[in-house]
């Protein structure tokens, strides 16, 4: 039941901009990407590739969730659990070559970034997509949901 609820929530988040746009809300779609989001993506890549878990932790809200087929049970709940999962990937030889933000949806305190990434894991290159949902908390954008598919 949990995965179904998660899928419904994510679908609602993905389609809500269309509903708000029709009502004249302040959601901005495909606007010029704030440099801050490029910086967050690059900071994430550098922290991951250098194995710097404390630096990765700073990018996530305390109650963040990571959804991926790379996670036992498909989901890591809480910043500590998802950082532990990333440490496993780093230890196994994971390396993120690049992250490119393809699309963005932004409201006052919520942002959705749809990204393309390329990783080289133990000599095998793969490409996939990330969906990052960030919330502005005390003036700083923090990742609250991170989804990955290859």
C-alpha cells in the first residue's frame, strides 16, 4: 500500500502545476533556472564523488526521503537513512559524471527539479533520471524528496 500512496503523491505533485496555472497561481514553469539550483546539483555531485557524507547531509531536510530501486524496500526514510544508502553506493565504486537539470517548477517555498544524470559505477556507464523536490526551509533550499530511475 505504501508504494501506491507514494506514487499517488508524486503524481499529484507533478500534475498540480497544471491545475494551479489554470487558476492564476504564482507557480513558474520553465523559468530561467536560478543559479542556486545548479549550485545544489553540482555540490551534491562533488560531495558524492568525494565520499563527503557530512557535506551531502547539509543538502537534505531531516525528514527527507529517497526512492530508488537501489534501496532495500525501494525507499530510505530520513536524512540519516538516505545518507547511509549513499555511503553504500560510494563504497561500491559509484561515481556521478554529471547532473543536468532538464525542467523546473517553482512556487514560493517548493521546487521540483527533473534531472538527467550519468554515472559510472565500477566501469559501467549508466544514464537515468532524478526527480528532486526541494522545500525552502529557513531561507535555504533543502531536498525533501529524491527519486532515481535508470
